[in-house]
C-alpha cells in the first residue's frame, strides 16, 4: 500500500452554486503535485461531474450534504471521493453506460463516461435510499515527465 502524504475534506450543501467552489478547492489542493494545466482541468471536470450528480440526482428533491475527501499518495497519486446520502442508484452498471440518464433532456448521460476517461480509475458504490460514493483516482504526471 502506498503511503498517504496529505489529505483534506470538505462538506457542502447540495446547492448548484457550490459546484464551482468544490471544483476550484479540489484543484487548488491537488496543485501541490505540480500538475499540468490539462491535468488540472481534468480534475475540475471530474469533480464538477460528480458534484453535479449529487446535486441533481442524489438530492433530486431536497437539500443534503455532500462530502468531498481528497487524499494524496506517494508517486503523485490523487484520490478524490464525492459522497452523498441521497436516493442512491438502482443499477450501477446501467447508470455507467454512455448516454444513460434518468434526468431530463438537459442531461447527456455522459457524466460517468467523462469521469472514467479523465481518471485512471473510477469506482461507484451506491445503496438505494442510502446514497452514493464515487471514488476517482488519478496519477498526476506533471511537467517533468512530459519533457
Ligand atoms: N449521486 C447520484 N445519486 C443518484 N443517482 C445518480 C448519481 N450519480 C449518477 N446517478 C444516476 O446515474 C445516471 C447517469 O449519470 P451521468 O453519467 O452523470 O449522466 P447524467 O447526469 O447526464 O444523467 C444518472 O442519470 C442517475 O440516474
Ligand atoms: Mg451527470
């Protein structure tokens, strides 16, 4: 097991105005791993998708609390967890399919597909009426290795 080198967590109300706060806060924390702009944008996108899902799906008809935890590991690995205590997902495998959505026509059904493509690993845990936890793992390669 790799050692944790740093960690932080925040709790937010599930208001869509908090999406940009979450996105920027996580990106600011991960910035200590010296990511490229592209990697930082990937982090912002995946946090945004996960938090949006908690807001619009998890807490569809009410306000709730979203927990975000970020842990940094040796070898520049970032692990981001976004957890809600909302309605949960009935069929996780189906929910992860591209273009599957239970939302309205504004939703593309591509959130999980985007999260998967911008990370090294995506784990979705969910229990109906209990909530959902999404774990995103991304290795930050940074500028050095690109040269
Ligand atoms: N936090 C969550 N709580 C409950 N259901 C969720 C959550 N996240 C995703 N889902 C379910 O998975 C589906 C697919 O999510 P996603 O790929 O992000 O597409 P979209 O958000 O556009 O519907 C959602 O339509 C919803 O049914
Ligand atoms: Mg979504």
